[in-house]
């Protein structure tokens, strides 16, 4: 169900115009991804430490998949160590 005042057109416009704040490129994302995931898993505010990363991960499916894969890998390794 679509919320009142919200349409597919609004979603399309948001995707085309990008986030209102800073956003990283794929290269910058790749360079910072390990650090970002470490911060997330440590419970630190990763979004404040690396501004623009969250917006990039939400808008770039390739980087978003890398993020999820890295989180899963680290979580698996952490379980194996315990």
C-alpha cells in the first residue's frame, strides 16, 4: 500500500536526484567499506564517522551487496571464534 501523498513518481524522483546530503563514489565506498562495517559491528555511529556511506549503500545495489556480504562474513568469523 502506498502512503497518502506518496507515489511511484516520488520514488523515481528521489532515485534520480540522489540523497540530499553527501554521497560517496563507488571507489570511495570500496576504500572505506571495511572500516564502516567494523564501526557498525562495534556499535559505533558509522554514519557520522563516514558521512555519505549509508546513502551510497542504499542507492548502489553493487556496493550494498558488498556491504551485506562483508557483514555476513565478519559475523560468521566472529561466531567461529567463540
